C-alpha cells in the first residue's frame, strides 16, 4: 500500500476530464450568450431594414392609402413576412409598434431655425413657414419591438428581462 500512494499523487490520468468538467459550463454559457446576442442583433437588423424599406416604398408610391398607412403596412410585412395569400403576418410587430412622425423646419432670414413635429398628416400638410422663410419637410418612421432572450440576464436598466429594440429611418420630402 505504501508503494501505491506516491504513485497516485503523480498519476495524471483523468486530469483532463476534471478540467473539462470545470470549464464546460462556462463554455456552454458563452455559446448560449453568443447565440442569444446574435438573435437580438438579427431582430434589430430586421427592424432597421423594415423601416428603411418602408421609406423607400413611400418614395416610389403611396398607392391607395395614406403615407402613414403605407409605411405601417410595409414595415409590418417586411419584418414579419407575408402569408401564402400575400397578407402580412400578424406578429412579432403590430400597428402599434410603428410610429410615423412629420417634421417641418423653418429657417428665417437671420438663420434662426424653428421646428414643429406632429404625427397627424393633415396638420403637417396645413402647416407652413412664415413668408421669406425657407422650409424643410421630413418624414420619419420609428419601429419598436421587444426581444426576450433564452436566458434573461438582468443588466442595469433591464428589469423585465427583455431587450427593448428600436429602429428609425427618415427622409426629407421637400
């Protein structure tokens, strides 16, 4: 028995298994975290592409609906996808996740700029700058969505375990 005790202390067999057992949970968490982060960035990219595509669609034509309705429909179809019959899929984003904003900027002769912002197209169309002022009109779309990770980790400011994603696109109309 005395002869075996010193040999056991020097025996290296099985050490790798023990090291793997210690490191494997950390590696697994890192892989899950990277996959989760990739999914969140993919969702954010989809929101950004949907917002930009809606602005491009409005630049081409508004069809038979209002500008705001065309933008909302295009964003929802772009982000959610379409059904076999060509209608938009209902989730993950809805009409309430898309905000269309109109902004009028007026610059007078002294280069003083004032701006007004509204979400009502009729108010925007009726607004005008004072005589002698130059005007710039802008259209902006903002899309918001929440992403719930597989394993919610509560960072500062994220109390409900979801990541709040948003994307904005805009264009000058005049």
